C-alpha cells in the first residue's frame, strides 16, 4: 500500500492538504516575523523553527496532488 492509497482511505481530500500547505506558509511567515522580535539569544532558535516549518508546504502540496490523482480514479 502506498502513502497516497493510505491517505485516500483515511479520508483527507486533496483540497484539505492544499489548504494545510498554504496554512504552513502563513505559519512560517508568522514565526519568521516573531523571530525578529525576540532578543538576540533566542533569535537563532526562533529562526530555525521558522525554517523547519517552511519545509512543510512542498510536502503537503505534493501529498494533496497524490490524493487528487486517487480521487480522479
């Protein structure tokens, strides 16, 4: 069983995953802006957190595309 098949059986539709991808972009921007407001000692950790969250959107978008292919069948 592939990941796409498992996600299709669980039930999240492709639009939900695409929306989560866009939401992750917004969260990344919010974390990055917040990183600029903390003091210098905590800034590195806050920036790394924003970069980590910034890695999520492509993965979520591609999972949404995979589920959409299963929805078309």
